[in-house]
C-alpha cells in the first residue's frame, strides 16, 4: 500500500514546467506581447519566421534609419501582466544578432510610470561584447560582459528578484547554460530592480545608422531557472 501511495503521489505531482507563467514562443503569435505597434514602426517588423534548426522564431527587423524595433510587456490570459514588487521571475530566451555594432539594448527591464531608474537592467552590445548594465538611482554600471559573434545563437536566462529598496532586489545571469559571475565576484548582484512599473522589452534599440536583426527563440518567464532555461 505504501508503494502504491508513493506511486500515486509521483504521478499526481506537478511537472517542472508547472511554474512557467508565460510562454512567448513564436508559434503562439504576437498576441503573447502586450505592445508592438509604435515600438517597431514601419518599415521595421516583428514577425514569426521558420528557422531550419530552431523552428518558429521571432525576427525583430530594425532597418537603418529606424531607432528601435522592440516588443514591450507580456500578456497572460489575454491581459497585460503587471510584474509585482517582492516577486521573483526568471526570463529565458535564445538570441542571434545579425550584427555586433554598438547598440542601446537587445533587452530592457524598462521602467514606466513615475520612475527614477529608466531601466534597472539592460543587455546591450558594447565593443563587440554582450554587456549587462545595472542602473541604480545614482549610477549605472557594466556588471558583466562577454564577446559574441554575429550569426551565433546564445542562450540567456535572467533572474530578477524585484524590490524598490536600494539593495533589496537582485539579478542573476546564465549564459549558454552556465551561471555567470559579476564584476564584484558574486553570482547574485544586489540592487534596486523595481521602479513603480517595469516590463520586459526584447528586440533592437539604438544602432540607428545600421540595419540589425535580432532573432529570438524559446521565450519563457517562470519562477525557477529550470522552468525557462532554453
């Protein structure tokens, strides 16, 4: 009886994916995002395309002369999701850039409403390196970087514990499946990560004089690293 009970318990236990709160795979259509529109004006575009190895992927196409081509925010159950102060989120995706020209962002944890931080966390390319910047109310620091090549896929997982206290939140990063160490020697950067209202933005921002495509796959948000790792 004890063995049977144990088997039933295992069978009824939730799967590891049960904590995935949002699946932004390109096969699900642009309705997974809260906003595109003016975030990627014509002739830019955010479309689902077929990659021979990855399957359906998002293609953020920013032509030269356009300042940005991004999506903003997510929808859960058809409604724009409000990220909550005090909560922990893991954001996972796979990215391939057509160019490593300097830009302002390929990902933003962007502030809205009455805010003082603009972006608590941003990923951008600086001098051929994918760089993670953390912006406190009084300073911005590059806390991690890694050389990358155009045309290569890279797996990214960003862990965010949200707090509007100066060092009450934290950031974690995995790159190509390996947990990263930040410039202070830690693997969890203590900082302010919530500022009135924050939403994720993927795509290409900046590099206005250049045509840049950012292809993104396996977008997920969950409560644990294992739920979202590409």
